[in-house]
């Protein structure tokens, strides 16, 4: 699975999570121009982080965002 942000999949995943963080913030404050947030979260959740600690941290953040988005 690639996110097309960087050739290294781990870095690309972390960049994707950063973008999702921004999109989730926009939704939280009432500005939601990106209708694909739910699909991007779902796709990113399928990424296997392995042992890369940056990816592990990013996945934990993604789980928090997923819980927030699902409860709305």
C-alpha cells in the first residue's frame, strides 16, 4: 500500500497521518471541505506499521482520530 507522498512507505504513511490530522481538525472546527476524510482514515488503518516507532506513534494518533470521527 502506498500513499504517494514519499518513496519510503513508512514516511509516506506518517505524512498521510499528518494530513488526516489537519483534515480532522478542520472538521472539528466546522470547516469540512474534504469529504474523503472517512475513506482516508479507513485506508490508512489498513497500513501495517511493523517496527518503525514513528509509524507506531502515527497509528496510535490515527486510532484516536478514527474514534473521534466514528462517534460523530
